[in-house]
C-alpha cells in the first residue's frame, strides 16, 4: 500500500507541476502567458525532479506506465505489481490535472470560449502536424530514450524485486526529460507517459468547458507509442547491458 500510495501522490505532483506550467504559459491572463517552449520544458523537468525525489523511497518513483513496463520486461520489477502501479499512475494523473483545472478555473473559463485547442493542450498532448505513423514514431523514440536512460539509472530496490529510482537519481532523470522535451518535443508534445496523457484527457472530457474538443481519436497514440518505446528500450538493455 505504501508503494501504491507513493505512485498515486507522485504522479499527482508530476501533473500538478507539469500541467501547471502548461496552463501558466498557455491560458489567457496567466502571468506566464506566452513565455514559451523553454519554460514548458524546464517546468516539466522540474516536475519530474520534484515528483521523483519525493516518492523514490515509497515506490521507486516510476510515475509512468512505460517505466513500469520497461522494468518488468527486464525482470527488475514484478509483473504482479504492474496493474496496481498503472492504476495508481492514471488516478494520480487525473487528480493532478483536476487540481490544476480548479487552480486556473477563471483562466480556463476565459480561454475556452475562444481557443478550445489551447485548453486541451494544457491537459494532454497532440500532434503539431497530424500523421499517424510519424506521431507514433515520435512517441516511440522519445520514450525509448527515457526508459533506456532510466534502466541505466535505476539501482535500488523496493521490497525484493522492484527496481527503484533513488532520491539522488531524480536529477539525472529530470535532465533526460529536459533533453527529450527540447529535442523531440516539437512533434507531439512528448507525452512519453501513457498516464500523463490519458488521465488528464479523461479529466478534460469530464469537466465543464466551453467548445470542448477532447480528440479521443488521437488518444491511443500517446498510449501505444510509449509502450512500444519502453519494450524496445528494455530489449536493448537486455541485449546490450
């Protein structure tokens, strides 16, 4: 239960700070409005750093189904624990996204009337140029980099089998996410985390917003792409070490 609670809280914190920087940069009348991609990528990197640092001792700070699946494929995490981790990650992402919606409620109300696409972008990802294969490929490549790096960083254990990110590993993981965002984020917004996209997208579909466009037709890409990337990263780690 401690590990599951850690994943819930950690993923919620990840979304509070990550979706929070999206909202601050994108929504009308927010002080950070139009401050740009560099602020977003740094904000997400700091979100990862803080969330991993806080929850590493409790759960190993996976905070991402792709990381959990990658660790399970390499044999460093028990498959029996995977469903619980994935469920808590999605629920945590929903909680975090909803708290940001409440925090920026007036800004969402103002922006959604004229720019529903921007509002959706503060919850979940979407393609700059829609193309199914290349959008999937973008998520595969970004997640491969993330998970392959994490598999080399992770060393401690939670219980007898769970590979873990220790608190001191939070900084290199944050740098990895920063690099991915700056280099690969321009195509799809670099979900690289199925829970990060699906949980907030579900919240977006449920909360009252004007001119709402949740775009469920795209929603499978930031789920399938990261899973494929994670499995490839795990395979590379097993083959190459």
